């Protein structure tokens, strides 16, 4: 979404332009050059909420909140793509191509044998070295100066700010533990697609259960429609109704267990795949005047720990992934296993199993730059004359 506040945007970007050097050029085709400094852990905290982050990928590596018994749980896991900011354009771009003002651009196709670009290319924002440009006890800002990375047109500067708080406010009247994320991007030289997203892998049962299927309840209260995809998850251009598609398996307008209808979803997350990897559209009620008003879009809760999470965002869509592609080859964090053993007498799930987590990506309609009939290009393409592109979200935790 574009925020038309030019002076604020310029002032916000100038300090980072002055102090933040571009990320080093990659040393190979698979990874950016890194040092120990890029993996230095930064902690931000408030009462009943503590977050740890690193500059590489602007990754949120852990988030500690209390369960129903007041015991601390880490509700995130992190590995490749896990916990990072993805961009310059999140999700998939068909054939790695798009057109702006009649000029066609080709960016590296890094998925499905060259049929699409995922999360910005081979070395997206999740594999770049961000610079810490601000850090307080409860907030941190990372900055990335993108000088035409992965053949995207023009230069872009982005700021990823994470804040934790338990202060009472209009949006948080009970003073619950809350994480706020704000991704602010400015196109500096040319018109370009911009759609950053947080790529956070959640597990509210803190890996005390092997999966999230039978203890975790999900609600998408404003999502009656979804974007239909083909066998490799590229949008077909069609918009489906959750009430009828896949025998109602996508209908989370009322809370239901993640695993309740998942067996009905074969083909939804790709050819021969069963599970959710789907972009739900967020349709704001008529009472909300602005299309980018901040509204609750996700409610999720774990019966095992009693931890609940509500996500509110200004974005127009929500990609939900039920970790169908995980197979137990990625270990959970040793700190999670130790915490579970200390609390429960056993380590719980020590690997990220299939359906062992949930990802919620606040973003716009995926591949909207290649679907002009949707009318989303104005929200996804920005130039130097435009205001910043802002992805804002709050993650509010409670117990029951």
C-alpha cells in the first residue's frame, strides 16, 4: 500500500542512505557474503514478550510469550526463509517477467525449473545483510539499500522495524503482549514492483505436539474469497469462493481446527500436494472507509498451550502455508527442546514435521503485477514520485 506522505518518507530514508552501505556482492550464486556481525543477536523486550533478531535477512529468530500457566514459550521456528523479510517482491512472479510502461523486465527464475521467481530471486532480501539503523530496548530497525538486486529495475531502500509492547492503547486496550512490524520501502530511481512480506513460521503449541493439525484453531474472519492457482501455485487469474471450493476446506470464516478439512485439499497447494499454501483475499467491511485500514485478518489459538494470536494488517491479502513441504529434516531449536523437557519431561517434536507449523504472509494479491484485470498494479508498483510502500501488521498474544 502507498502512503502519500512524501516529506515523512524522505526524512525517514535519508539517515539510512547516509549510513547504510549496500549489502556485499554475493560470493557465489547461492549465498551473500556474511560475517559474524550479520548473525549478531539483538534482543527487544517488554513485559511478557521478548524477541530476538539478526541482521541477515532481518530475521526474527525467536519470540517468547507466556502460555496459560504463565510459562514462557517460543512460538517461532527459523531456518531458510523462516522468520525473514522476503522481497523485493514476495511470493511468485510468473515466468520471472513483468511489464511497466511498455517495457518488459526479466528477473531470475529460481523455482520450478525456471517457470517462476519466488521471493525475489536466488538472492532475495531474506539472504541479504541488512544494517541496524536504530535499536532501543523495545524496538529495532534494519535497513537494506537495494541497488537493482536480481535485475529488478531501479534502486529501493527498505526499512524493517520490529517493536514489542504491552502498553494499553486503542488497538490494545488490555495491554496484551504485542509485536508490531512495519516494512517501509521507497523507490528511488525507477518504477518497480515492491511487495515485501514477513515470512514468520509460527507454532503456538511450541512443538509440544508433532503437528498443528489437531490442537490449533484458525480463523480468517474477512476472507470469503481466494486466488486460484495452478499446479505450481501460479495464479490462474480466477478468484474462488471459500464456501464451495474443495468442499469448503478453505472456509475459515469461523474458527476450525487446521486439520479438520485438510484431507479435502489435494491439489490446492500444487500438483499431488495436500495442505494449504494459498492466498486468501481480505475483504474489508463497508464500515472501513479505506482499503488499507488496519483490520484483524487472522485469529489462531493452540489448545495445548492456551496461547492465542490475532494478526491485524493494512494488507489486502494473506498467504497461509501449513508447512506441507516440511518432512522432519529440519530440527527445531535446541532451546525449544530443552524448554519442553524442563516443563513437560520430554522434548516434544524435535523436528519440523509436515504440518508442523503455520506461515502467515501479510501482502497484496500475489502476482498482481501480471493480472491487470484485478486492479492491483497501482498498489504493487511504485516510482520515485510516489510515497512509500508500507506493510504494517500487529501480532497480539493472549491466553485462554
